[in-house]
C-alpha cells in the first residue's frame, strides 16, 4: 500500500509515524512545500523572544525520518493537483524546478491552516508580518534585531496575538493590541477577558476592542474603523487562521462552511481512501456533537495518529474536542475548556454560571495568589459544560482536571468527590476545582442561587426592585460598593433582618463570595424566599465595570 501525505508538520508526521508503527510494508511518502519539517509551530513566539536555537525547534530532518521510520519526506515539494479518480497527485519539485506525478492507495491531507490577512492596504509592507512557520519567525526575529523597533501593533488578541504581544514586550517594545471583538481573547467570555485586559494594562500593553485596522501606511500609521490612528514600527497580523484546503476543494472533497475538510471519526473524507487530519480538518464538539473548529497542535497530533492508525487497519477513532486552550501572559495564565456561557446560551442547555475566586495554594505559603474560575453547568442534568480560568500558578492543572471531568460527563456534585493532590505549596485542602463543584452543586441542587454581575445589572436596569446587601466591613464598603447596596456586615445580619424586606428579591455579596454565601444561608433559613449570592462577589462585579465585559 502506498500512502501519500501532503504536509509534514504536526499532523502529517503523526499520520506517517503511526502508519509505520502499524505496518512495515506500507510505502509512505510525505510532500512538504516548505523547507522545514516536523517543527514546533507552538514554540515560534518563544523562539522569537528568547535564544532558543533554531535547531532545537526543528530537530528532525528527512534523513532522520528515513532512518528511524523508513518514511520518505520530500521537502520543497508542493502538491499542485490531486486527481481522485486516477488516484494521483501532481507534484512541483521546487528546488529541481520540475513537475511529476505520483500515485497513491491512501491520500492524506495534512495541509494545515494559513493566517487570515485582512484585505486592507499596506499588509505587504516590509514591517508587517504574520506568524505561521519558522521562516516567518526568522523574518520577525531578524527585523527586530536589525531595525529600531520601539512600537508594535498586534492585530488580534487570540492565543497567538497574546503570545506575540508578550514576546514583543520582552524586547522593551511598546505594544498595542487592536481587537475586532468586544473583548480580549474572544474565545473566553467577556467577563473573564476583563481580568486579562486589566492585567495587560498593568504590564503597559494598551488594548483597543471593538475596532480593527483599515489601512497601514508606509510611515507605520495604522488607521482603524473607529477613526483611531496608531503608529507602529512593527505590525503583527494575528487575526485567526483559515484551513488550507484549496487543493482539496479543487479535487471535489466536501468541506464545511469555514472551508475545513469534513471527515468521519476515522478521519476519512467524503472520498473513500482520502483522509484529512490536523488544522485542515473539521472537528466536532464532544459536548454538543456540532462542528467546532479549533486549530490546535494538540488536536493535530491526535487526529494525525488516529488517521495513521485507521489507514493501516487499526481500531482508533476520533471522539471530538472540547476546544481546551491555554496561554501564558507574562506571569499569568489564561485557559479554557468546553463551552463558554455564550456557547451554552446558544445550545439546548439551561446554564448555571459561577465565578469562583480562590487562592491557588495555602494562603500562608509564599507566592500564593488568587485565581478566577468561571464555570458553566447545565441545570437540567447538573453536567459541567465548561470552565475558564485566569491566574498565576496552577491554572494548567485545574483546567486539565475540568477537561477530564467534562470529557467523562461529570456532574457538578462529582467535583467535590475528586481525590485531588494536596500539600500547602500546591493547593488548598479543598482545591479550587472542588469548590467550583460545591458552589455549582449548591446552586443547582440545594437552592443556593447565584446571580452573575451581568444578570444583576440587567435586572436592576430593567427596574426589578432588588435589595443588594453588602456584607463586607464598613471600611470595604466605603472604598467602593454597588450602587444602591446597603451595608450590613455578616456579623450583624441576624440582628438587622428588619432592614431587609421579604417582599423583594435579595442579593447578598461580600468581596469574593464566601461571606455572601453565609449571609444567603442565614436569610434562606430565616424564611426569605428569593435570595441570590453574587457570583464572585464585589471583586468580580468591579472587574466587569470595564466596557464590553457583559
Ligand atoms: P501546519 O502546521 O499548518 O502544517 C501544514 C503543512 O502543510 C505546512 O508546512 C504547509 O507548508 C504544508 N502544505 C500545505 N499545502 C501543501 C501542499 N499543497 N503541498 C505540500 N505541502 C503543503 N496549538 C496548540 O495546541 N498550542 C499552542 O501553544 C499553539 N501555539 C501556536 C503558536 C503559533 C504562533 C501558531 C501559528 C500556532 C499555534 N498552535 C498551537 C496551533 C498549532 O501550531 C497547529 O494546530 C498545528 O501546527 C497544526 O498542524 P498541522 O500539521 O495540521 O498544520
């Protein structure tokens, strides 16, 4: 059997390696138009920003693959046509400047994705870059080392935009981010993005949301849709990625509306014997079963392995994704998995949303700091649907616990029962993940309702007569409070019940949620019928004051 693979980065090499592990007989050839193969795309921002050697990013060459796996990788060979009837590919050997034909029994598209380049004047100027491969990274690195770059503009604040912003700031460059969406890192809900934005501001990175660049001039002047002008010595376009599937489309292979190739669970396309894996392939949500396109290295490696197995008769099949993603932003981390509140509202679920602000380890330990967790569950089934976290340490392990729990369809109440590792340097006796489950369980099953700051604002704005009881100390209250809130410290609440009407809904809150919950308990046990605790307390309410956060 002759297997032809197009593309030799994450997915392509995974397909080939797995196919070879299953079969010594198959002939395996990969065509790659670039000169670099099998490199860490995900490492590119760090390669630009540090002195990681290029060779460490691209440790394997075609000779290594030949020796280790008996796989032929032809780099600088572009597949320019595919004939699915004749089962042939037409290949342009770039270095040799010749075109030839090759045949296959199994063909695999691993053609990846390409950066979205806005159709505006000036994107071809020498100081405007995208970042997708090692050569792009080399060019950016070279530009920074040779030119005097003191200002940079990053267009787009997804994972890559934030990574590159961090990298550029590391050179002492003044960085501005312009984001088309209403909030930074738009994959997260706006009320989580405000924490990131506030943090970026503290690091000297300016963010402009709900705006996009409309032209770039030779002088470095960028105009935006809202009429703003920014000046930059260097511009990085990180406005998303589109599946690279023009060849597949031309060959008549079925694609989704975003252009990604549709496959079944064995990564086989609409054409028998033709497969796709990695960023060029469409995926489905593990939760909803709907199409979900999240071009990530983790998924490219996984779908590549499954595809390599499937084409050589193995049993692996692809289950779907949660869209789990993580990004370092200086000494903070933002991560998410599963559905956001926004997604849940669009799907057939009844959302229960909580914000949980907790220390990442015992508070007396040096380095302890707060992390903000937002979690969403389905009220009907109690199932956890998604989590988003922003914090300093330990965000990665918490998001992976959530991802695992969601994968195995855990309910909110299950999180408390997880036997998670605890010692003071790493966690608290009840880990923030367990608290998240407890709060959700209390809200869903035990009548301890929560209200998000956004919902509180909406209801107050709509004229609901809601009594807001701020149970913090008078000193905290005087430093800042929710308009209309009455200050009754927790220790006094039992004696001052006559100040709280039983006729109207009550919202209790403290700074982060714990004392607010204690006050809520008291009121419920004293017979108040509609009592909410404010999700994430005043801290979360105050964070959301920034525009676009709702
Ligand atoms: P690609 O890496 O795009 O490789 C496709 C290859 O196919 C390319 O080399 C291309 O030249 C070749 N090709 C295309 N058409 C042809 C043709 N006609 N003939 C021959 N060759 C062809 N993901 C994470 O999970 N975590 C991260 O931290 C992360 N960081 C990232 C940082 C950056 C800067 C970028 C750009 C991406 C990042 N990603 C991350 C995403 C991840 O890198 C991609 O999901 C992954 O590279 C996809 O692998 P792939 O093999 O499907 O596609």
